[in-house]
């Protein structure tokens, strides 16, 4: 069903051959080869996958984008313009693993958002609380503080992904009530505070699988899913896309 957006986040998985085989399997499947489906592949494979996806409906995403925009002496960085150049449509920004292992925080994430939009990418800002933050009852404050950069971004199109950290890769899924509460709160916050996006979509991420996709995707204010582990298997990912 058009309207939902499903992005598979491969994280630091695949090799050149398996990445191309996975994309070939998705391209051969009309359920997955759709403009509302995307794959976020490791940076080193994006150029080859961009060539493989040329002229196809399936979209390509980066897992990160540099906070620097101008070409120059930024060893190891990949700019938004480079990602656009090889065919990316989306870039994840502020995934919880980037926040946790690489110390990414709002000032750099704001630059990443702005650079991505300026280059013609649609950034997917990932927000979500840790288990300790949920248990302390402070989860809405945490999420709003992560969303705060949306009050400062240059206007443009972006997507938000709500990913409770305690549900990522753990097999624990937020309840439908918890998902509806947060997605509604995020949309309300955005209406009051965020710079307008052409169309604010809020994806859910955190142990989305073939078995739970349909109920999650039907939940109030859920506009799609960011899928980690299950996106590495074409059959599982297909079932999630089919549920959308
Ligand atoms: C993710 O990394 O964005 C994610 C949601 O992972 P998983 O589906 O494996 O929990």
C-alpha cells in the first residue's frame, strides 16, 4: 500500500556479492521493488548498489551522512553530495548506535540534517529512549530533546523514526499502546515546534518482523517501519513490505 515507507537498515552487514544478491532479490519482487521501500546499505557498497538500482523503483539509503558539507580535508567522511551522486534518496541521521558508539549529539546531527536536505536527500532522524530513560518515566522529555533540532533545521523534507533503544535488536517490541502514544506525541510536538516538512512521516523501528509488522503498521500515526535484522533476509523483508 502506498503511503507507508519501509526502510531496511543493513547496519555493518553484507559483502559486495551478498549486498548485490539481496538487492537483486528485492528488485525481482514487485512487492519490494516499490518507491516506498528502501535499503540502507553500508557506505562502501552504495555506489555499486546505486548503479544496480538505476531506473528502478526501490530506493537507496545511506546509514549516515557527514556533518561537513564542503569537499575538503575531512578524512573518512562521506558527504551528502557524494551520497546523492551515487543515487541515494535517504540518509539515516542519529541512529541510536551512532549516538551510543560515536557520541553523536544534536549540534552535529543538525548539520547532518541540513546537509542532507541541501543536497536533495531525505534525512531519516532516529530518536528513542534507553531502557533506563523509559523506566525513569522521562522518555518523552528525552525524545523531545532529540527532536529539538527540527525547530532549527532548514525547511525541507525529512522523516522521523521512533526507535526505542531497548527494542533494537533485542526481540523486545514496544506495545502497540506505547507505539501509538509516542508517535502521536511526536506528531503533536512537530506540529507545534518543528520547521514544516513537506510531509512528516514517523516510522517505527525496533524488532519489526514478518509476524508483528501488520499490527505495528496499522497502529495510529505509524507511517512505516525502519527494519534492522529482518531486512537482511529477502523473504522476511518481503513479508514486512506486504504488510504495509
Ligand atoms: C534498527 O537498527 O534500526 C532496528 C530497528 O533494528 P532491529 O529491527 O534489528 O531491531
